[in-house]
C-alpha cells in the first residue's frame, strides 16, 4: 500500500507565499482584453459628461472574467446569462435601498442564489462572488444619482460590450477553446504516463482523467446539434479519443511491455497537433463519451441534502446575513464591503486551511491595496486618465490573480475603491481608507467564524459517503460492462456518472484533509481513496477496451474477463465494501474476482479495515 504522497497533504500557508509568483498559463492577451473592457465604458461616460454612469457600467464588464472554459457558441449564451445576472443583482440591490435594513435581505438572497447556481453548474471562479458583490454594491449606491432600473441597464450595457470583446476570438480561430482544452489534456496525459510507477502517479492520473473529461464536455456536451466546422471538431474528437487510449495504456502499464516515454511523447505530439490549424484527414470516432451532467441533472443533484453545494450556499447566506447586520450596525452604506469580504471567504466551499489562507491574503492584500487606493484618490484622475488607471489595475489583477492572490488583491482593492468613489473627489481620504480596512477585517472574520462553526460536521461525513456512492456507481456500470456494453446511451451515462464520482471522491478528501477538525480521520482514509480511484479508473479503462473491441468482440472480452460467476461475486463484494466505507471492517475478496481488479479491491478492503475512528480524531 502506498504511503500518503506529499501532494495529497494539505498545503499549509507560509508567509513567503505572499510574495511568491506561481507558474501559470499565458494570460496577457486575455488581460489586455479585460482591461480594454473596463476602460471603454468609463471613457464613453466621460465623453458624454457622466463619468459616474460609466463607472457603474464598468462593473458589467466583469462579465469578461467568465466563459473561458466554453466553446464560442456556448460561451455566447453563458456570457449573456452572466451579463443579465450582474445587471439584475445591481438593480435588485439598488431597488432594495428604500427598505433600509430589510434591503440586506435582498443582498443575502442574491449571494445565496448566485453561490448555489454557480457551484451547481460548475461556473469557475470568480463564480458567485461577483454577483454577491454586485448586489451589495447596488445596495450601497448613492440613491440620489440614478434609479435602480437605470443602474441595471448601465451594468447590462457594460456586460454586453465585454461579451462582444470576449467573443472576438471567433474571427481568428472558431475552435480556439476546443484546441486549448485538447492540448491541455495531451500535456496532462503525457505527465501521467511519465509518472507511472512513481510517487506522483495517483495525482497525475487524476489530473489526466479530469482533463480528458473536460475535453469531452467541451467537444460534446457544449456543442450545438449542428456545426459549420465539422472537420476541425472531428479532428479534435479523434485526438481526444487517441489520448484516452494512451491513458488506458498508462492505467494498464503494469501488464504492458511498452516504453512509457514513447507513449508520453506521443501524447505530447497529439497536444501539438491539436494546436495546429493544418487540414486534417482524421475520421469522426464511432462513439462519443458524455461530458459533464446537464443543467437539469446538475441542479437536481445539488438539491439533494447534504450536497456540498447546498451546504456552501447556506453557509454563504448565514455569513452574508451576519455581515449585513454588522454593516448596518456600523453604517448601512458600509454593509456592501463587509458582505463582499465575507462572501469571498465562503463562496467556493474551500476547506478550513484554504479558506483561512484566502481570508489572510484578503486582509493583507487589502491593507496594502488601500495605500495604493489612497494614492489614486489623492491624484484624482479624471476622464481618460481615470479610464487608463482602471485599465492598468484590471490588467495587473488578471495577470496576478492565478499566480499570487494576495498581490492581486492589492490591485483589486485599488480598483474597487476607485469605482466606488464614482469619479468624485473624496473629501476625507484617510477616513474612507480606515473604514474599508476595518470592514475587510470584520467581513473576513465573520466568514472564518461561520466556517469554524459550520464546517466540522460537514467535513466529517463526505469521504465515506462519496466512497460508498462511487462503489455504487461502479456496480451500475458493471451491469453493462459484464454484458460487453460500453456504448449504449445507458452505458455511456453510467460511465459518465462513475467518472464524476471519481472526481468527487478526491474533492471530498481534499476538503477533509484541509479541515480544522477530523483532519487525521481524512488523512487516514487516503489509502482507501487511492485504492478506490485506481479501481474506478481501471473499470473505466476496461470500458474503453470494450469499445475498442467493437460490437462483435466486446462480448467475448467481457466473458473472458468476468467468467461465469465473476459479476455476481464482484457485485456482492462492492456492496460489502460500500458498507465497510461507513462501518470500517474487512471484506473478503473472492478468488474469482476479475484479475485486473483484484489487487485494487484487496488494497481497498485492507485500507477500510484500518481506517481511524471518526469522532474526536482531532480534538
């Protein structure tokens, strides 16, 4: 049994991380586009003599931060929804001003609703945070300047403009996002193939599986029924399928006498081919896997208690309500900043370790950023200079946010304070900056406090539950695999569900391992998580082998693998292991279990027998 790899342990925060720049993808083209988006409305507002309106519209340009993980057609729909959502959040917040303290209820509902939908539908960061910030900002707008519907329309205009900019890439490469996704998967598969047999194998395997799953989401789930560019899409689907075959070779590497470095080189070559715009003669794969769950399925799963999405949404609602009341007790106009700081800590559903790190980075970055904001307010740039200042801040934010969040917060704070000033001179800059500093500390403290109170029970349960759910999904898929069926609609849905469970299992572990309490319990289950994931991916690899065998040979492959009673014994074993995930007991593994699964199941059984006590493990 493998010892706990270093990569799986929670990464504790170090002060030197505040100034370290992590490696990341090339972002300057995207950053330049977003900078242009935020500057343009301000420049237009200045040209018509209403800079305040331009600044309000600039908030809608944060739409440009979304949709990078979607093909252009699907991205257009997502960006439209984001722009409308931000406009509605600002309008609702501004409308609720007239109700005084009750207006905070509207902000809380916006924060909860945005968190739920963004997490349920897999909307990447900034996720629901900007919607919560939009509602809180709307609630803090000076009511005498413009009506609530006017504010909403301005934000919608800014969002529409930024959506157009974000879709401009379709003019140069209509399949750019798909190429990037497949190329990224090729690099991940190459990394996994090189790691087979090494200490990083489990982490690299999971990363490659997620990357491949994302390619099918991009190439299948997010594609329209008809396409005008089938040749490129066909090429990318064919490359993704070949990458999957290489991934399967890596899964079965212990039984293959092949050069893994040669396989890795082939995966990297496929990544290069995916980026190329040269004409392709590849043929469309006969069978296409399914990507992520659809909208309805995702919402249904998220509504089942105690789903992580529901827990995070309720936690955000509690934190936003407490922050709103704290802001109202100090000064109703300050509530939006406190609410925003609280939601930022909570909305992603991160574990205790990462949440406290995010809160600390937010506080330190804000305190430094307020000095920069003070300089901007003192200089009081107007007109085009104000637009250029915001553009520069936005550019730096996006260049840094993925590499060092604390440094990015410095410029986020300066931009937010500048926008909130509405283009007007600030009479008492020191008092404003002091208030923002106190508000940030209060908001982050409330977020950490809510997490401290609500997290222990939430992180104590998911790993055994997710492990049992993953084994149940494996039973469902085995019914098809044993019959030689890997390509029917039902079989592909079962494969997709099992892939989802494999990803969710590791996510549950990461949350538990980064928790304040029950961390030792979670780390004690790491060997079981590793063994279960190996089994799940081996089963998925077997389904790919069935698919490669074709309709004529799949039944023979299944018959040879499972034998006469292999399926019955295997199903019974998985039921026993599913129960053991909760109770912690050994499950005997029958001798006639299919050989390619037996070792992983034996490891899983031993790991569950040795799992630590759940209650009081870290107290």
